[in-house]
């Protein structure tokens, strides 16, 4: 079944040789950039940019002319090993454009791209709607993940045209390169013969149905219409009954984003004939890329995070589309006096609402299948996680031993979205921490301290003995009960500092440490530190800030937040921001520099792909469990063997 994508959605590619077909309704320039893992081109643009003046690169060939219809040839198997992303770019011709050409994509028909096999079989399509003054587009990208290639619908527009787009891609001298592309398009245009514009005709009906495709928003559907493919990227299509034999590949773009026809079942990738392609793959722990199992599991967790973000984005987009189409149909009914009232109007409104519900139910059914696959993957991955990645309830903690080297990351909690509350994705923070943490104690101060102690214990357990030290500032003594596991086990040798004098003493010592390390690093004398200098990473827990802090102590804390991570000194602040409101905006940089976590579930974290508001749930020790005490005792018992 062809997948009609929406912005942000991705889809797996089964082969390496393919065509990308562009239908724009007006002459456009097609180009391709080859990017690294970050999507940036590397080196000379002649090696990483294919355009009408230089149409061929390893694995890529683009047309030489501006045209309303394009075919781009791509062979992913021929890509250099440095290439991880293939970006397809579209731009309106500049001075070389024909008279009367649109000045922006918003004034032209919505461009449509189709990824097909070399035989013309459609794999995925993308219609870029909602465009305005943009004159250049990053349409789609083909990207490599876990050794497999996928296509992602991007649809990013640039009002600054090709120069702005190429600059964003990292092309050197983008203005000059864009001018060269326009010049090449002009040369090809001057060689062509102007023909009278042929009238645009509707695409022929699909061979598998006698009814024409439904136009967007007209409310009609066809028997062969299917849902948008919102599948999990590693999940194959659900099994469907084969349609009547087709007489050739479908031509033209679909009339509606929801009218992609189902494809006949084909043999599975393992070559077993008759295996339905809808059979989901069996989840395997550690199937991501990486040199070690720990790295593969880390990358797999983040891959699940990204997959869930994108499949939820696709579902929400489908719901928005269904609601928008329903409102448009109501507007048309109300605008016509003949359909504004009466039984016919009521029936028409009921039918429009039924279509809306059907689209939402259709998208939800696919989302449920995707979530079920991710849940199955989580059930396999969670038991395989190492201690640093695992929740405190995981049995791996009962076999804990002090590691010889720090892990890649530690688990701070879990993340979930309202559409899938049963699916928790671990929130992993890379080590060493590059920013401090702030546990917001506004809602529950007691649970906030429990959260801080659980994170501190996890960090202690992640480093070799002597590689991590914890200090605690608790001027009022309100956190002594929560800190007892750390201080009572002997894993933390330094007791919590109380009162203003204790606050000043600890802050002075850590500030001097940061100063000394900063001077050594800047002077290139990192090996000439004083004898006996403690090189362990340091964590400072501060409870009920700013109680017990004077202006000098506040300034020192800000300094530690800004400069401490580079010198191995990290903050773990347990505070209610309102308590520090007397300082006004002077503390705003401090709060912004810290990663805010909450002791109770809260939807305040956003992902970098689609900006979902994720609900964070801290990783706490189960009630009545002694696992935290056992882990801290193991750390304390190992200390004499390694020295203090």
C-alpha cells in the first residue's frame, strides 16, 4: 500500500534503487544535497550537490531543466559511506523563469513528490500544502538509520529562496552556488522550444476501481480508498486482501491524502512465499547501531522515543485534517441557502460528521497498532537494559556491582504522551552531565528530595569507586531524613552542611576547585595539578534554595551552574522558584541553565523533532524496596579496596 505522508512522518524503503517523481503544476528546479549525520554537506559543493548545471553525483542524477514534472534517479547503494542523508530540494526559477510564472509556491498548485521503484511502483507520496511566500523547499529526505534507509516528509519552505536553503544545508558560498544554478537553468531554457501550454487534465482513473478519486474536501470516497500509512517505521504494512489485478502503475497524484490503494501481499524479506507483509517483526533488544550492546540499547531507546513522537504527530495531523475538512463542509452548507436548513441539511451535516469520525477512527486504529508494536519492543528492551538505564524496579539492580568505567548515560525518569500512557520511554542523560538539574519542589517538597536522592545514588552507582563524590547543602535540616540513605550507608563520606557557615564552606571549596581546573585547562597544564588533587566528578545537592544563601553565596552558585560542568562540578537543585522571587530576574539565567524535572508527573518537556509536550515521571525507588540501600552498601563496601 502506498503511504501518503504528512509533514514529519517517515516510511521505510525496501530497496536501494528508486525514482523520485515531482509534479508541481509549474516549472521548478530540482536539486539534491548529500549530507552527513547532521544533514550538513561536507567539502566542495561539486561533490555534495547535484543540480541542473552538475546533474550527476555518485548515486544521484537530477534533470537539467526547470520543468513541471521531474524524475530523479537515486541509487542509495552507491552512496559514499559518509552520506547519511539525501535531501531533495525544489526551487522556483529566478531570472530564468518564464513570463507569468508564480512568484512563490503559495501561488502555484501544491507540489507532490512520489518515491517509486524503478518499475514505477509507488512506495510513498507527499503533498506539500499550506505554502505561502516560499520560493525554495526542502521537500523530502532519505536518511539512513540502523543500516536501513527511510524517507521522511519535510516540506520546509524558505522565503529567502535557494541561497537561504543552501546556507541551511551548509553549502559553501550559497549565494554564488544559487546564481550558478539559475544560470544553468537559463542556458537549458534558451535551447528549448516554447510550446503552447497544454490544458491540465485530471489523472486517469486507477485500474483497480471504476470510480474517480475523491477530490479533497468534496466528501466522496471510493471503494479502494485506504488510510494514510502512520505505521511505526520498523513495522511492515498490515496484511490486506489483494485488489483486482492492475494493468500498470498508477499515474498522477492521489486526489485525496486518504485515497491510496492497498497493494497485494508480497513475500516477506526473508524470502518465504505467502508470508503476509502485515506480520510485525519480532522485537529484539539491541537491534540499533553501535559498537557495544550498551551503545545499541541506548540508541534503540532514543529510536523508540523518536518513533513514538513521529507516529503521534502523524495521528494528530490526521485528526486536525479530519476536523478541518468537516468545518469546510459545514461552511459550504451554511453558505448555500438551499442547504442551510431542513432535513436535507441535517442529513448532510450528519454525513460530514460521520466522515470525520471515520477518518479519526481510521487513524486511531493505525496508531493503536503502532503503539502495540512499540509496547512489545519496550517489553523486550526494558529487561535487557543495564542498571544505569533501568528503573529501580528492574531486577538488574539486585545483581549490581561497582562498574570499572562510567556508562554512556543514566536514567532520570520516564516519558509518555497522553495518546499512549501505557508506554514509558526512558529519559537518558549522557555522562558526564553537560548541565545541572533542578527538581521543582513546588508541588511536593518531600518527594522532590526523594527524587534528588534517587538521582544522586544512581550517579554514584554509575561511576567507579572514587570517580564520583556527593556534597549536600541542607541549611535548615529539612532534608536530613531523605539524605539518610546517602549519609548513613557510608557511600557519601562528607555529611550534609548546615547553616550559613556550612553553605559558605562548601561553596568556597567547590568554587576554588572550578577556578583551579579552569586555569589548568586554559593554560594547557592539566597534568600539573597539585599532588593529591581529587579528580572525581562532583555533585552538589542544594535543598530549599535560597534559604541560608546570602548574595555572595548566590553569586557562587550561579558561577558553579555556568562553569561547573566543564570542570566536573554539577548542581542538583531542589527548590521552588517562587521562594527565590525576591532576587528578581537576577536568577533567571540560573533557572534556564538547569534541566527542570518534577517529582510528580508533569508535561513540561518538549522533544526536538515535533515539539510534543511529554509527561515526565521520575524514576523513584518502589515503596518498601531496599534496593537503594543495597546498592549504596555495595558502593561503601568497595571503597576500602580502592582507597578513599
